[in-house]
């Protein structure tokens, strides 16, 4: 299979997409592929939940670390907390001996919030894009990014802050945690130029052959094109090989669904250079697996006659029944990207609403795709479900106008179907016995 995104790779290449589509696998495999070509390569993860170290079976921290098993390859994971501490030190060290201790303490308190953490991580990101030292040391920097919403925010900020500081040259001194940003204005302007220069930067939109992920990358493509990131590729990962459905009814059904999704691909993605990667029958951890990702070769597979030990778990319906009996409470869904947090949260919320409970459904995920006012407008749940998208970043509130995204899975009938499927398809879940609570039932998708 040809991989257009691997051809003539510029100095910076970004991998972004919905949680669970394989961004880290593709980024790591690309970094190894470049290093094997003799290219000096730095792999950077901007995902707070990074597992790059796990992929290479070694510790990868906040500082650049050589990958022991791959010549020409180094990696680092941007640690927001470490970046925030370095940012505080950079702001305070020049004046620490000049100001009273109580003033320094007050400034430290102002610089201890989430806004400072995000500013610091953003500052480090722009430094990676503009560092002449890194450009001389490495031929390529490969960015493994956080899920879509976080990445769009990160890529929009250089232009937003550069424009803001141009328009309000005296404002930064009055923005609390944002003090000192004006000193980085040239760096932000250089970052904007690097991101929009097709000779320097390539963005790979990673998706699965599923309608929901294709819809999401379609919106991502539009938003990033609007800020000047035009050099985009599409990589569709984990596609079921055509022969897989010959003898397996389940595989045949999945293959047919993927073919329908690809045929109905949004028009704005059709013109992008497209790479298709078949689903591999092995876990993408370790060098052998990473090197096999871009080839037709396969590794030694498990014995097909081996037995699989199953665990008898309670079903989602029983959890909802427990919550309904309790009357009031708080439910939080959390987990790795792509595992179904939003689906479960919405299904539980709809089910409780159908039982007559008043439910508040909220998300702190910038890329949440279904918790929208559209769902609340459905007649059946208008009085029972309130939905809110939490935007926790002060930077976003200042710089980024949030657009509601109503994509796939937006119909309340979909969530009802997820919750009340035929018996063989009911969703299992872990649960704790609910305690009594006087609070309204609230479902958080994190």
C-alpha cells in the first residue's frame, strides 16, 4: 500500500485526530521509518496522556531522550506541570530578590492555575517550532498530538496571541498568568510562519473508516485550513483487509460498514492525499511491530486454537437500574481516548431521563461530538436533560470562539438504541454499589 504522507516529509509533521484512531502508533512508526532512512529525528508528544515511552519500552520524559534501540531517534513528552514550573521560574527569577516575600508569594499564587499550565505548554510547543538549535540538530520533528479539540486549540494559539499582542501591546502586563507573553511575540510570529509554510509543515489527519471519525477530521480540516495550515494529508488507519470478511460474518459486516463510510466520505476530504493502513493482527508496541506497520509483512500470530478467558461482567442496564433506584447522584465516565466515554455517558443520561429523572449531562472534552443543545431540543427529553460543554481554559475564552459541532451520533434515538439493544449486544461495565446522595443525578464525560 502506498503511503503519500511518507513522501518528501518536511521538517515538521503533525499527527492529529479523534481519540483512539492510532495517532501515536503512526507518529512512532513514522519516526522510526525516518530514523531508519538515516534522518535525524525527534519525536515529540504533546498529549498529556502520552504513552510514547510505553511503545518504545523505555522512559521518555520532559527532556529530550535518545531511544536506545533506534539510531538517529530521540523523543520527549511535553509535561505541562514541568513546563509550568519552568515558566514560573522564568517570570519570577529576575525579580525574586527585588520584591518582598509576600509580593512574590502573591505572584506565585496567581501563576499556579490551569491558565499558567496551558500557557507554559503552549510556550514550549512554539519553542520547538522555532528553535534554530533543534533545526540544526534534527532533520525532522514528528509531533504526536492530543485528541482533536486540544490540538486545534494548540495550533490556533500562536496566531491568536500574535494578533492579540499586536492589537493590544500593553495588555499582557494586566493579564495575570499571561505576564511575559509580549517577550515571546517574535517567537509566536515565527511559529505562525512555520505552521503555514507547506515547505516546513505537514499535518496528517488520522481517522478510521467510520462515519464519526471522518466527520470529525472533516471539521478539523476546515478549522485548520482557516488558520493557514493547508498542507494536509488523510491517513485512514485500521482498515479491515478485503479478504477478512470471506468466512467471518462479523468481519463481513464490519467491512461493509467501512466501505459505506468511505463511499460517503465528506467532500472536503476527497481531494486530500490519502493513505490507507490495514488493520494489523498484532499490538503496535516495540520496534518490530512499528516497522511492520508500513509493510505487507505480518508477525508471528497467536495460536488460532487458543482459548480466550472471559469475565462475567454486569451489563450497563444493571448500572442504570442501580442509579435509578438511588434517585440522585454523580456519575463520571473516564478512560483512554476512543474507548467510548462519551457514548456511555450519553446512553446513561438518556436512559435515566426516560425513567423520569432530571439529568445534567456535561463534558470537559474540547472535542466532544455529541453533547450539544441539539440533543436537549428533542421533545422527549427537553424537560429532563440539560447539556453543557465545559470550556475550562481562560486562553480559549479569550482567543478562541467555540463553534458547536453537531456531527454523527447526534440523534437521541441513537443513544436509546445503544442503551436498549437486543440482549446479545448489551454493553458490559464495571460498577460500584451506589451510595445515597442528595444531589441531582449528574453525568460527567471527562
